[in-house]
């Protein structure tokens, strides 16, 4: 609608001259109409969780009791994610539930490349808490007037090594399945604990706790702990990323400092190729690539190579 026409319609509805407003999701944010007390959303399962939360907030802004009705199509069943979104909205009706809904949305959709193996991601890779931890580290450095590290440099043993974010994108499913840990809030708390792990011993201790509390680890959770170990090792040797590209596992270092054209990387022989700034290892789903990957890290660490 033209801007002036849209404005006229809204003014009539706000003034009570119009009883029913038929609209797209354009009304989801920024509108405060106290006399609006009933909302009907058609095909609500096709909307995002944040949209549904915002739409519900358009009613009940005055003194009278308000109602929000979310309908789905009678012939087309909602997707699993669509049903989960509607259930989340139905479960969270009290005040102050925005954070719980946001965490549930994060769990349903994933959190993107920084936390997962695809754009919509696996939150279990390292967890939502990673972002807040990195933000906290940056704020502390800024407050203490310490420069942010632009290039990973070799540090003396007595110095604190800054924790650079390492992207780990391995071709394995990783998660805490609902079939393994049914309680959603428990899974969320455990994701946070996983994000805070900083050593092999902590990972092993939490693994034992999982087995003791919930039983033997399913494949996705076993892979999750493996990926966390890879991430810790990658941080230790100064890698920028560990990913799967073109059927190969690639261990890539940060960009070379200005003025340098090569990095002295060791040769591993066999089928592991050494490049100017990375290693390439063949990936075979039925092979022992996971053990080989750990062996590469062992050799890098035992050679005391921080490149």
C-alpha cells in the first residue's frame, strides 16, 4: 500500500473507526494499540519463532484481557520445526520469557557457521556461550587498554596466550539429542558447560558425568566431545580453522603476517599434503581419519611447533 494510504488505515483502526485490521506480518513490531485485544494468525506454523513472539505482543497492551490465536492449515501438516515453534509459544505465556524463547529458537534453528557445521549450524559444536565468552574477553582487553591480537604470535611460557576463535567444521553429526537428554533446560545448561571446557581433563570428567547421569553416549554426543578435543588442540597449535573441503580435512593457519610469503610447516609424509599455510588430509567416512587427525596434532605439539 502507498504510505499515505497505510497511515490512514492505521489511524482509523487506532481510533476505533475500524473494528478489524487485516494485515501482513508488517505489524509485528513497533505498534502500540492498547484497544487491540484479539489477534488471529493464519498458517502460524510458517512464521519464525521471533515473529510469533512479536505478533503476540501486539495485543494485551491495554487494560482489557487479550487473546492471540495461532492457526495452522487443516490439510497441510506443519513441519517438525513449525510444530516446535507453536509449542514453544504455547508453553511460554508468562512475563519475562523472551530469553527462554530465544534460547529455544537457537536450539531449533542452530546458530550459524560460528557455532556449527552448516549455515543453520549445530549449536552443540561449541554452544551459544562461545559468543558471549568471546565478547567478554574482548571487553576485558579493551577496558585494560590491551590491544586485541591481530596475529597469533609465539608467547613465552609465563605469558597468557590469547584464545583466538577457531572454526571447527568436521563432517560428523554433533548434538545432545532430545532422546538422550529429554529436558530442554538441562540440555541448554550442558551446552553452556561444554562451551567453558578448557582442557582434556575437563572433557574427560564431563564425559564420565554424562555416562553416569544419562547412560552410554550416543554417536552425536560422542562426536561432540571429539570435536571439542579437536578445537582445544587447534587452539593450542595456533590454527584458525579445521574444516572439510573437497573430500579432505583441512587444517588452516591464520593469514600470514604482512611481508611474509611462507610459513615453515613440517612434512608428515604418506597421504597428508603440506601447503603454504595449511595441511590437507584425505577424508574417508569408513576410514580412521579421526585417529589420523589426532595424530597430526600430537606431532605438532610434541615438536613444540606454534606456527
